[in-house]
C-alpha cells in the first residue's frame, strides 16, 4: 500500500482523522525531539518545548495548506517556539559553561564510545545557538540549505556560512574522538 | 513508537567534513521523547478533534442580541417622546393650510386683533424695536389688522362664482369696458375656471 504524504496526513487530521495524526506523529517525533533537545540542553526544558511545539502544530492545523511542505512548516513552528522560549528566559536558561559541563562525560561513563558520543554532544552544545540550530536542521531533519534558511529566517548565504562554521568546529571534536579511538 | 525510516537522510554528502560529522552524529544515541510526552501530545490532538471549534457561533448570537436591544431602545424612546408636534410657522399657526380653521378660533383671533392690535406681533418689536418706535399712525388712524377672511380672499383671489356674478351684472348694465377689464383679471386669477357662455361672447 502506498504511503501517504505528510501533507495528506495533516489535511486528513485537520478534517478529523485521528489515525492520520498518529501516523504523522510517529514519523516525526524522534527527529523533532532531538532537534529541540540538543538546543534546550536539559530534558525537562526539552520536554516542555517539544510538547508546546506539537500543541502549536495541532492548533494551527486549520491554517495549514497542502501547498506548503509539512515538514518545513512543522520545523518553522518548533523553531519559533524555541526562539521565543530563549528570548523570554535567556539570562537564566541560556547555555552556560555549567550547563555544558553537565553534558561532559562523568567518571562512571567509562566506555570509550560513550565518551566520544558525549564529547560530540558537548561540542554541539558549545556551538553558538544559530550555528547549532542550522547544524541540527541539517543532521536531524535532513533539510537542504534553502529550506534551513527559510525556517530560520536568514539568507541562504548566512545559513551556509553558519553550517560551515559549525561543521568546522565539530570536525575538530570528531577528529580528536578518532584520535582517541586509534590510540 | 517507531520512527520513520526517512529520519535518516541518505543523500550522498559532497562535503567530506560534513560527511565525517554526520557519520559521528549517527553514532550518537537516538534519544526519543518519553512515553508520557507522547501520550500527552496524542491526547491533545484527540481532544482538539473531539471539541470542534465553533469560533463565530457566540458572535452571531451576541450580534443578534445587540440588534434586538437597540431596536427596543429606539421604540421605547419614541414612545416616551410622544407624537411629533406640527411645526408652527412664524405666526404661530400650523403650516397645514388645507386644514380649515375652526370658526370660533377665527373669531377669537379677530377679537384679539381688535382689542390689542399692537400686541399681535410682539416678536416684530423685539426684532426691530427702532422701526417699530418710528412707525407713526397715518393721519392719526390706528393700524387695523384685516380680518382673516379678507386676508385669505386676497391670497386666493375673490370667490370665482361671485366674480362671475359681478361680471354678468356689468354685462347686463352695459358697462363693457369694465367687464373686459374684470374678465382679463379673472382669467389671470382663474385661468382654468369655466366661464358661462354669456361671458365668452
């Protein structure tokens, strides 16, 4: 049986089909959650932002038109929700060195693979917010640069530049990870 | 819950640095949202479907109520004000000249004019007191206001039947020049009034 598109599922849900929403949610829950979690820095904030993003998507179902790609529309809503949250509570919840250290591997995480993963996650957390978001939209959601620029509200060149800087910084972390694995 | 297999972008990476980062990224734990959050989101979605939005139903009822209240307020206000009074002219009489003035009223008016002729138009004195004070009676006579019948007769002309009778009398008396003058005046005043054949000759 042919798989229904995101756009068709969203329209079906707006028309009252709850099963369509179940399918849509199962399709996007993981990437969207990780996109928010990597930016929020902690599970509690991520859970709130994730749930709030879906509530906004649900409320906006009547205004959705199938001519717009659903996935980009959904991530734009999530992006705006996350940005609004950090604008309201930036002084207390912005990623501080303490927050970043919480992602650092502890002594109980002794396995090398886990250490490498934590180092990579910490490197992502250490990125400037704008670069981190572009990187997450690329790696988690798989958007191209044009769509990333639309979602974040910047020019294509700006999005491209941010991604290049982010990849450059992560490459150092990945390189040290590989070095550590070889030694 | 299972994530869609399309989650992982499978396009070939032309940027080797990005490819290396992606490879390391895929080694990260694929964190999933907690089950409680999943249930909360799904319940929210279901609740919104069970409670269909009716955004404008209350607005229509509210607008209807406002219209009814305004209509009632207008009706009540008009009842309190009573019927609209006729607009008086400058003499204090009704402007509806087709309505006949009761005879008793006419007589009272004429009596009032004869008793107090100078008080008949007090507003004129207020408007032009200098002109009123300079006005002197001609040859010692008091200015008399004419009876209302005479005023109306002047305005509409003499009674046509009486006029015709008078013209017939002139004809019978042989006063033809006066008859022609009267006839000309009559036709100016009553252009459509039928004349007896004696006067048409």
